[in-house]
């Protein structure tokens, strides 16, 4: 299905900054890059030291081409500078702080000024407007708790448009389907895999598709493949739209599709994108596949310089038939690090290993993370080696420990997990079944 844009949609998405000329984009980015680097140099000791170590000062950045001289920022850098080390404004100017889990000892702390929050809402609104959302829509968000920061961006963006929003909750899939039908949801926001799961459950329950009011499905958190798009569009009789965003940078509205579905338009008025060789750090040409790196240029509280996302993609500068001149990124094809994406939630194996060690009194237990796909959803099982050398309690105590770890995992990671204690000799998965996706040694 491909519907034309209605008048409300055109009015809402007609943000002229998306239609600047290449020269205007270059001037825009150069000026904002210089301002961002100056602020980071003057106010953030971490960036000043990193630039000095790279032999760069703020005065070296005279054009957009000079961005390649600047050092990279990693997620570990964000964690190491917890809690306030990367803030560029006084704490009195911060109106909100979010913390994110990290593979390191410290979490990641992100601060926001009033203007930062306005930018995020505007980006989310523009993303949803590009997906056809108007003030007449009923938007139902079905995302796991581990994606709470992203769905908060989406909720605020939809509310800013004037749409009615049904936020996520802990009810079952069956109950969500009832809400979908009873409240006449017109726009579903979820991950591609959960969208397929909903469709499968809908068919099992025998609920007629014609009884639904759905018009659009906005898919986030995972790469939307052509096969999944076709299945969701045909199954739900909707238009599908894909979005991309990482919370450390600018949230849900960083990139989004237009009606021509030829890549995701980047919110280039708020960040500068690059593609690099993940091994050498060398900038790659448009069309070449590599790691996406972003430099935020409107963030006041937490500016990021050359932040390495870990996502593998490519960029095109070719004009789009929709008229937007923003560069487009292709769907993410993989990762260049060991992070695992589970239903839109990025999980570090190191983080899980540390999590298990903490719950085992500081002992590092042999552990495997087993990923399977059931009913279209990826599930996670932790096989933990338990023996007399690391556990001396009774069997009821072991069962209680397992339940506590599973509960704590869901609370901390944001997705359910099964913990299976096994003997060390039998921890290796011997006979993969057809649901097995992968096994990661922790």
C-alpha cells in the first residue's frame, strides 16, 4: 500500500530546513561544528584533553573537512565520565537527567537543558509527521520496557502533534490486541519483530483484520527488511515506515523514511553524520559501508563529538524524489562491536557477565547467552555453570537464586530472560535447533 500525503501531513512536515542547498548545508554544519568544538574545548575537560592528545585545538576547525582531525567518542567514554564529566552547562541549567546501563562499572548519564528537550520533541514530531501521523490519529506504542527512553521521545512527539497516545504497559499481547481493536488504534509503533508477533497472535485469535482501524505501522529499534515490510503491510493492510535513533545522541527522530522508501533521511540540522572504517577510523566515501559516526551540533548540555554508534550502514547524498536534500542512510546491516540487539534493546555481553558475577557474590561464573527466535520474537537464555566449587547451597536455594536473577535481569535490562543452571561440562550448546540464532560465551 502506498497512500499519498494529506494536507495536514504536508503542512506538518514542511520544515524548510530539510530542503537546503548543498552549499547551505555546508555553511550550516561548519558554523555549528565550530561552535560545538569551541564549547567542548572551553567547558569539557575530557574533550580538551582528547583534542590535545590528537594534536588539535579548537582553532584548527575552520571548515567541515576538518572534522576528521577530531578524536572519537565511545560509549565507554560516556561511562568513564559519569556523572557530570561531559556536561557543558552548569547544573542549574539542566532540567532532566537520564541514566543508561553500561558494560562498565558506571552507568551513562545524559543531561538536557530546556532547549535540548524542545529539540528532541521537535525531531520526534517531524519523524512521526513524515510517517503520516496527524492530530486525528490514535497512536499505540508497543515497545519493551528496555526501550523506555525511546518510547518516551515518541510519546512526546506524538502528543506535540496533537495525536491521542496509548503508551506501553505490562499487559499481555492478547490484551494489547484488544486495546488495538477497542480503541480503534490508527498508528502502531513497535519493533518489526513484535509487529510480526502481533500479526501472528491476531491470526491465531481469529480477529478479523477488517475490524481494525490501523492505517500506519511505524517500526523502530530493529532493521526493517523488505520481507518483513511486505508481510506486515499485507497482513495488517497498512503502510509501514522505518525510523532510526540512538538515545545517547538525539533519540528516536534521528532518521526516518519518506513516502518513497529509498533510505532514511537524516536529521542533519541537528547532527553531522560520517561513515568510517571501523578498524582504521578512516572516513569512507558516500555509498561505502562502514560504521556510522555522529557529531551533535545543537545539543547544549551533552554535545557529542564523533560518537561511534557501532552500527554498520552507508550514506547517500543523492537528491530524493520527495524534495528533501538531507543525506539518507541505508538500513543498518549489522554491528562492528559485540553488542546484541534484542527486540530493540542493545545488550552488551560484558554487561551481562558482570551482572551474573554481581548476583553470584563477585564470582565470575562460566556462562553462555543463547539467543533463539520463537513466534517471531528473539528470546534470551543464560546457561550458568553451577557446581560444588561455586555453589554450596541446597536445591531450593538454587531455585530461589535463579528466580531472583531472572527478576533482576528484567528490571535492569528491560527484557525477560530465562536462567538455566547447568553443570560446567554440559554448558556448551551441542545440538542447535531451528530456532537458534546464536550462542555468545560470556
